[in-house]
C-alpha cells in the first residue's frame, strides 16, 4: 500500500509539472491569450528595459509621456493593438502616420525605436513592437504620477497597416458625444471606458487646429462654443488665432499638464475642457456627466478605472501564436 501511495504521489506531481510546463508563453500565446509573465523566461529584463528608456525620454521632455500613450491608443483602434501605426510606407504598406488623426501630431516614434533597439540587443527576435508600445504607455502613466497595472503580454506585430481604418476609427476632437461613444463601442469599449480613458488628457498638449472650431465657429454659423468658459476661451484665442498658428500648443489640462491626476475632470465641470470631445463628456450625456463628477471627487476611483480600461483597450484584437511576426525594426516588416 505504501508503494502504491508513493506511486500515486509521483503521478500527481508529474501531472502538476505537465500543467506548469503547458502554461508557458508559447502555449499561452498559441491559445490567443495574453498574460503578464509572457517574457519571464525568454526576456526577463524586457519590462525593465522599456521602463528605463521611457524614463529617460520623459526626463528629457515630460510631454513625451502623453505622446506615447496616444500612440498606443491610436494603434489599438486600428486593426487592434498590433503595432500597425509604427510602420512606415514601403512596398504595399501605406502608413497610418499620414492619416488625419496622426499627421503632424503623432510623435514618439524615435523613442519606440530606441526601446526596440535595446530589446533586440538584450533578446533578439523576442519582444514585439506592439508589446513594447503597450508597456511604454503604462510606464508613461507611472512616470507622471498616474496608476500602474500589470500589462498582459504576448502580442505579435502586424504585417499590414490601414490608412482608412486610422481615418475612420479614431475619434476626432470635434466629434459629437454619440460619435465618440459609437467609435469606442465598435472596439468593445463602453461608456465607462470612454470617460476613464479620456482622462489621459490630464497630461499633454493639443494643437490649435484641434480646438479652433470651438473658439470661432462651433456650429458652422460663425459663433463660438457657448459651453466654453469665457475667460478660458479668451486666453485660448491669444494662442490660437482665427487663421494661422495651426501648430501652436495649449495644455489639455490647464492646471497640471505634466502631472497625471484627476484635475482634467474638475476642468470639465468648470466648462474648461480644451477639446470638444472632452467637454461633451460633461455637457451631452447624463451618465457620462455623473462619471466625470465621480472621478473629479475621487482620484483613486479614477486611477483604478483608468488602469482597468487601459488593460481592456490593450486587449483589442491582438495577434498571437503564429499570427503576424516579431518585427526586428518597428518601422518595417521583416523581409
């Protein structure tokens, strides 16, 4: 009986070991699942490398944190989080960088190049550009005082881009509330995600061309947006004239453009959201208005929901297993 008991214990341990072996990165990826420990054995320093490069970039220019977050958002809304935005035009690929939402405004590509070069030096052909960008977005939050979260990993890189998808899927600064919600819904994101993710506008800047309409011609009748607080609007007109100065920048959050906090929501309550797509969260829908109030009152609640929504957005249609590739250079597909 003792021998039989010992034999059963050995069999049980073998089964457990088999389960552990099967739960590694290759099999998990093959099942189309993302999980935080994906590179624990193949590139254990991956997250440390990304964090280091992003920290240096943000130290050089605080605005870069917002730029990297925006790249992740604009990537995920087109073909899923697959690094398609990072591709330059070549061969059959027409870059998404020239779309209306990205042209002359998407930035941070050189930082992604630096991250990728460091990863390739440490563990060649292992970490995807899509994962590198997703990690960079998380680190950008942390480095500016925002929340952290475990990033599910295992994405692979696309071998295509979609200029039309970039033009049609990404919400625009002058969109109505319903259009914004519809574009988020089409990606599997709900109203709570809309409001929480919009909170990323607590850091960064926007170009005059993105909010000029609110100052001079909101409804096409030559009148400004009446929901915009008057003294704030007057200040913005100095930076953004009726014509010219398209690239002039204004803070998305007038109180703390370099610090990730909940003052963005407090601004909306005061009718001081910079973009139309910001202010409509408070002025156009009862449910979103209540969320704005909640996040304005409770920063911890905002941080928790923001982290949850970022993970959800990062899970949009990832390429896993044998799909796509691990690009050696984020700007072009492997030959």
